[in-house]
C-alpha cells in the first residue's frame, strides 16, 4: 500500500546524461536515501546484479505484474524492453524509514510526479549538448550503430520535456552537477545549511 505522505526523489535524464553517476554519488553520501530498484525485461549487462541494479524479470512476469497493477509506472522504453517501478519497492524503502530515489526514464518520471505532487522532488539532468551525449554513449561501447542512433533521437525528444520537472541541472561537469543535485536534495529533505 503506497504511503502518499512519504517523500520521493526522482532523477531523470536521457540515457548517457549522467543521472546514474549523480544518483550513485548521492546514495553513497546520504544513508537516509535509498535506491529504488526498477524492474526490467532486458538481459543484465556484464557488471549488473539482479536485485541491486534492476530486478531482471521475464516479459511474461512483467506483463502479469502490469495486469495486477503492481507498478507505480511502467513503460516500453525501447522496442520490446520494458522498465517499471514496483509499488512494493517504494513501500520497502519507506518501511526502512528512508527516502526512495528513482533513477527512471522521462515518461515514467512525469507519470510518478503526477501521482506525488506534494511530496516529490524531480530533477532533470540535461547533457550540455546532443553531440556530447552521443560521444558519452559511444564511449560506453554497449550500443550498436542503430541502437546508438535510436538513443540519440530519443534523447532529443526527452529534452523537450525538461520543464516538466522541479529542477534542471546541466551536466557539463560531473562534480559540479553532483554538488548542485546535493544542495537541491538537502533542501528538499530538510538538511540544508
């Protein structure tokens, strides 16, 4: 059962903008924050662990969870690849007296924000440019040419939604972006100087 009086932090961005790096920085520094592990239907990458990075589940299991209304939000982010936030994951974190940090795609972030209007902080991480974003994605070495182009096209579209979020941080320098996110989050959770 979702406790709508509990706080929630959303960090969203196009793929490659730096949201995961910023999220990891914040989670490492503040034990009152907890990573909300998303569910997905894709295969794990070589360094990813089930239940830590994602809950890797089959398409059939994912579809069943949709039918049972187990997701706060879900989306087919890329063709045939579904991602979603389980309601039970937020409850798990709130029951531990922590604040969930959702590192999710832009559409999902808008959907969650609409459900938690009064107690939600949403931060959009913007790349300095599409060219910089493309170079970051290329340097990962995890994408084929077509997949890379799809991600770049999607990023351009997602950036057009940045004004739907409470705060926008341009990540042209990761250290500065982390510091900016930290100040925003500390003010939100009531720990600002």
